[in-house]
C-alpha cells in the first residue's frame, strides 16, 4: 500500500511510519522541516514531504507530488496534532484557534486534498482505500484543563463518522484510532504550558501539573501499540471504525461515556486530586 501519514517527525507518526515501512508499505511522511525525517529517509520506501497542515498551498503541493508519481494512493493517516492545555476561562484566543486549526481544520484540509487520489484509486480497482484519523480518548470524555484539546478530538470523531457515511457508497472507509495517554514528547510539552494558569485564580493547579502529567505518561501505552493498531486497521478489510487503545481501564472510559454527567464530574475531580487522568 502507498500511505500518506501526516506528522512523522516524532511520536505516533514516526513509529507508525517505521512499522509500515518494515512491513512492505510505501510511506509518504509529512514534516514541517526536511531534516525532521532524517532517520526515516534512510528507508528506500519512504518519501518525505515538507508540509504544514495549516497551510493549504503546502498541502496541495504535497498531494501534487504524490500524484506525479503515477502510483495509487491507498490511504491517509491524519496524525498531525497538538495539545493545548489550561483553563478555558484563561486560554488565549491565538492558542485556542491554533488548537482547531491544526487538529480539526488541518485534518479536514488534508482529507479534502487527498480524496481525489483516493477516489482515483478506487476507480482503478484498488481495495482497502481508507482515511484513518488519529483521535484520542479525549474525544470520548473530557478531563479538566485539557478541555480544548478534548473539544478538537470530539470534532475529529464527528468528522470521521460523517465522512465515513458520506464516502461509504464510493468504497472509501473512514476510521478513527483513539489512544489514551501515549508515551511521547507531548507530555513534556504539556509541563511547559503554564501561561493560562499563571497569575490567575487557577495558579494553584501549577503545583499539581508536573505530577499529573508524569502520572499520565507513566500509565500510557507505548507508541508501538498505537502503530500496531493503525497497521491492523489499514490492512484489515472491515476493521472496527472506532478503535480505543489504552493500557488499562478502557472499560472505565466506555462506562464514563454512558454515565450521568454529574457522576463524570465527581470521577474527574477525584482523579485530579490523586494525580490520575482516568
């Protein structure tokens, strides 16, 4: 399969690209800087594309590069994303707009630009043509102080369901993989997102932020586990359309989704006090 993966410089994207390359697939991986793909570029079946999901012309240019190869594009993995944290009352407008520009509008823009190639692949008789959106457990339930990130992932889940229903008659499947906390650099970045707390009524949360993020990362799944789930979804004919990937307590998340909101409130506030996420 020829697969486009956005955001392959680190974390889930890099690990997924490596796994797919080692299992016979060709990967087009997007990075914002050419040297961010140095390790993957050593593989002969890897093609680096310099692209920013918030820059529509750069997306169109990347897709044109794939089209120029004359080879079919079988799948898109929308992995690129950021996590903005902080109290909703105090998060700066530029930050909350960037959260959606990357995670939601960037996701949709890549899919829109790539879909003509996916349709062409289906019309040429290719099978297993798919879009996989990397969502999050935060797209199922909302924890305090990551509410904006959660809102963006709820939107990704809605895009996934809506697009799957719109494209099903064309033979293109659209799926989501929703990891819980994953052991990637995103948690170290979260520790530095203190601007929305500092000098506000929420400043006391800063004393817990380090321990909270450390606990979430320690209980997280390895990116290899998420990569394995993505590979299975790509290669399987009819995979589950929504895959929740957690180290433990996936049952609790599904229970939370069905529980009364006030009960959810109590669970999250109790967990916050003991530096737990779920």
